[in-house]
């Protein structure tokens, strides 16, 4: 039996009976699709839109170049999500033919799209890992698919970093044995944020682990999670190397949506080439896109971009924002706000890990403090 205490993003209670009914209907359905990781990271057409998956080495201007290629080939981006982490970049993009407003079906045109996008991904001599393919729409949640792509690209492998801000945002993950119960116990301690639970459970599931018991507790700005897991074959983790890999993969799952980037939210009338124009403006103003969420509804584009200064580690200054507003024009509404992760944090080192773990329903969560 699973019990969840949930609220809306703004913290208010869920009172809409329509929402409650929808959630119950979905959870009671047996039609959940369990994706496989054995397939290639790729792309395939549908009647409504063509789904394009991109993966390669991250670099400034990559999204701008890719969206320019799609515009030149007569493709309109209707929805997209782009993640960057640990030098990798991955995107799931939904495009339509700008003349028919349906999926791109011409094999020659699809081949041209693939060839040119691969050239963009290989622009930084990324000849081995750059991939662009088509995937069936609707089978896998888009953000779930991005986790799978990043996992397949091994973005959890460590890359040397010198930015002290990264250490302040780093999650603490421990993996220990519960010998008497024949489980492996995974605990996580990090900043709370939307979809944190989703990211962790998707990663454990895609790594072929089953969660038998768990506790999730969130404070004002922090989150504690503890899970009892086993392999799908019923056995606990068996080696130190496997435990280390689980820790690395869960840290990566948490970090993929964690950054100190400036959030820019754009709302304007949709048109072919809009994403290309917007990302070009960002690039010309020396902004690097760390993550993006692109959506279109009723002819209106609602896009979110998480950006940093391309040339330094300093925050994006007001002059840059003013320049972007002028170039975008008054017909578009641009809202600017800092990601919550940018709020002040304790500069002290994290408390050392406890030598014994507070097992399920114990005092684990209450015994640790994220801030000094």
C-alpha cells in the first residue's frame, strides 16, 4: 500500500474533483506501458507529429543551430524538452510539417533532417556519441525518455569540476546493506524541487531495481528519501562497484534538473522559426541554455529557458536581459526569475554521514539537517 500526501506546485490543497477523478482513473488503469532500454536511442513518425531524439556533447549554441536546421527544412517545433548534464546534451523534440501541420512522412526529407542534424551534433568533433533518430510518440513520458537517453550516454560518470557552486548543489546519496531483511537501503538528502521523486524512481526502475518500502519527507527547502530495494530477480546489491554505480546514477538523476541558471519564460504567438529566432538571440547575447521546455497550445508558444552566462560564471546581468527584451519585441511577454536553487545556502561543509542507518520509519530524516 502506497500513501502520498500531495499539493499543487504553489502549495495549495487539491480540491478539484476533476483532478482527483483523473488521478484515480490513471492509477487504477492496467494500461501502463513499461519501456525497454534495449532499443536504440532514436526517432520515428506519427500522424500528428514527428518525434526527434538528439544526443551529443554539449556546447554553446547547439540548440540554436539545431532549431535553425529544422526551420530551414520546413519543420515547426511544437513541443520539446532539452537537458544538459556533465558535458552531455539530450533533447526530445516534436515537429510538424509547416505546410500540412502533421508529421513529416517523406522518407527523403526525413533522411535529410537526420543527416543535417547529425552534422550539427558533430560540430564539436563528437563523432562517436552524436545521435539523431526518430521514436514512437506517446509510448514513453518525454522526461522519462530523457533520463533513459542520459543514462545510456553514461552521463553519471564523473567529470572534474572546479565550480564551488556545483558542490553546494550536490546531493548526498548513501547505499547500505540491511542484512537482516535482505534488502539494500538507499538514502538521499538534497534540495527539494518539483519532480524529484519522479526522477529518482524512474532511475531506479530503469536500472532494474524494485522498491519494496520507502519514506519521503520534505521540509521547506530540503528533501530526505529512503528506499528498500532489490534487483528484479529478488536479490540485494552484491558488490561495492554496484553500490558506487547506484550512487552515481542517482546523483546524476537529481542533478539533471538542478542548476543555478536564470529562468526565462516566454509567451507569444507561435510561428514557424520562433525557436530558431529566440535561441539565436540568446546566443548573440552570450547566453548558454542549460535546460529548456518548449510547448505550444492553441497557437500560443509557452517556453521556459534556463540560461547562464556563456563567458563567465557570473550571474546574467540586467543589461543582457534588457537587450533580449528589445530584440524579442513587445509582442512577446518575457518573465525573468531566478531558479529556487540560487537562494543562499550554508557555506559550511555537509555533516558527516552517520555510521549506522536509521532504518524505515526510524529517525533518519529528523536526525539530519541540510543547513547549519
